[in-house]
C-alpha cells in the first residue's frame, strides 16, 4: 500500500473544514431562527418547558386533563433531577404540587419508546421515594399523578385519555394506593374540551390556539416578549435545535463524503469528501428552510435514511 504523506494542503483542508464548522456553530441565520420559532408547538418538549415557566399554563393543562377547574398549584419545578440509590437519575419535565399537597408530573413524549408503561411506573416510584421524609409514616404519602402527553396513541386502544389505576382483580375495586397514571393521546382530537387541548398542543400559530392562557403565552414567546431568564432559556432551546439541524447534519455529511473519498485515495478524498458533504447538506438545509419544512429539517439531523431520501428529492 502506498504510504500517504500529509502535506500542508491536507492541513489547510482540515483547518478549512474546522473553520466552517465553528462558523456554523456560532452563527444562526435570521431566517432560520424565525422559521424555527414559527414552527414550534407545545409538543416540542424544549419549547414546552419555556411555556410552562408561566405557572398559569401548567394549571390550565392540569385542570383540563384532570377535569379539576379549581386546581391551583403551590409550586412547580421544571427539569427536576431525581436520582435513585444506585445513581440512576431521572429528569422530570415538570414536577408540581397543588394547594392540597397532591403531586403532579407532566411529561411530553413524542417517541413511543419514551412513554412505555414501565417508565411511567419508574416516574411514580421516584416521586414517592423523594417525597416521604425520614421517619414519616407511609400514610403520609400524597396522591400522585404521572401524566404522559403523547404525540401518538402509545397504548393502542384508541382512547383520548387513558386513566390507569391499580385494582383488586377479583372484585374489581380500586386498590386506593393514591398513585395515578394518565396518558393523554393528542392524536385523537374529538370535539370536546380534551380534543381542543390536543389541537392546541399541535398548533404552531398562537392565533389559532383556542386556550386564551396558552395562546397569550406562546405569542409572547414567539414575539420575543420575555424577561431575561426566559430569553436565556429560549436561546438555549434555539441553540439545541440549530445544533441538531445544522451541526449534526453537516458533520455527518462531511463524514459520509470523507468515507466515499477514502476509497479513491486519502489525499483526494479529504478535499472532495469535505466539499461534497458540506455542500450537499448546506444546500439541503437551505431548500428545507426556504420551503418552511421545519419538521423535515429537524428529522434529517438524526434520520440518515430520511436525509438521503430528501437529498434525492432535491436532486442533491
């Protein structure tokens, strides 16, 4: 095999590619930012976290799903980390307590794998573990609700709202342990209160959101009417989406281009692979942005097969 010498030209090519990636990470095109913000819905868990910073939004969601119009929260914590004794931690999207001391955990799940029954069980178990203080009686455990808001019908029985309780099998009576698990299926949008909420969760335009409190909050965020802390969290959210849609896509494209180039010779492959990967992905991102296809833009960052399909669709 012929020994390859890395020349100054090789070094310049690598430095050039690194400069491109650094530049891409630091800059977000105004149009891209605007389109990403416009496309966000409450089913985007990162965006949902920003929305729930306004406690009234959390209260409205709980009131609607549980049918408790008088429910008021005493406190809430977003992205609360709960570790177990073995170091296995769980980060809860939203953990809150109402004025009566009842516990609620709200989780937005777009992936069916993220909402399997045993995960719901684990959420409930960790909530209990971190609630009861040393020396307290088990009777002091508060009622708890684990609520999964899902993009699809994860449990597959066509229900709009699944309410899971432990029962005594023979009699069918409730076990009454105070633990409740609910799955809110937003794929089913009946003409009722829950159906309207399901539609609101998937609506990107705040003017079309039927809930006044949710509509006002989403509009404020999308119009940039946030305090310093809210603005900081929104920037973090946008940065995460940008990294997914651009950085990962371009890097994977470069990586694929390099692999193709190596087959023709390392020196030639470095230059051609970098250029081909960068250009193809950059062009694809541009096409998707111009077409307003933000869901596709997010998906190409992690779905290689779908990315190749879109590259073919646009003749790239």
